[in-house]
C-alpha cells in the first residue's frame, strides 16, 4: 500500500500576507483559494515541481498553533534558487555546505521555517 504525503497544513495569522509570501516570494502555484462557508477559508499552494502542497487558511488551525519547523525544498541549484527568492524580497541565509549537502534557511511571516537543500549527485 502506498502512502503519499500530499498536504501539509501551516498555521498563519494573516492568510493574504502568507498567500503573497508563498506565491510572490517563493513562486508557489496557487491551487485553490476557496471559502466553503462558516467563515472558513482554504488556500492551497504547491512548490513548482512538487507533488506535496501546503494549506493555510481561516478555520484550519489556531493562529496560536505551534509553528512548523525545517520543511525542506530540495533544489538542483541552491545558488540559483536562493538568488530567485532573494530577488523576490525574501530574506534567506547564506548557503552553508554541510559536507556535500548545501542549505540556505528562511522563514515565512508567521515563523514557519524552511530550508533550501541541494543534494550532491
């Protein structure tokens, strides 16, 4: 039996700010932005080339929920990915080589943290 991780919920305090960060800053694709009723809003976004998405919204989790830490975006060229993200106005750490695996770190406006990761091939 297959088990696929396809959706990761992230807490947010401002859906529009987070939506802009992920679409404009990181280049995620906006899959859905729907309001199914009862004050709920569901925004699903997918990193380019990924089969796993994130979801943010109103009524999905408490704004005070613990932040998600150290999600990885695996890229082929970390310098190119970092330059694109920095060019979009996102603060990203310098690239660190950890013995053949390279990382650069960033966080979204709510403190959910991400790592750009390049694996040696």
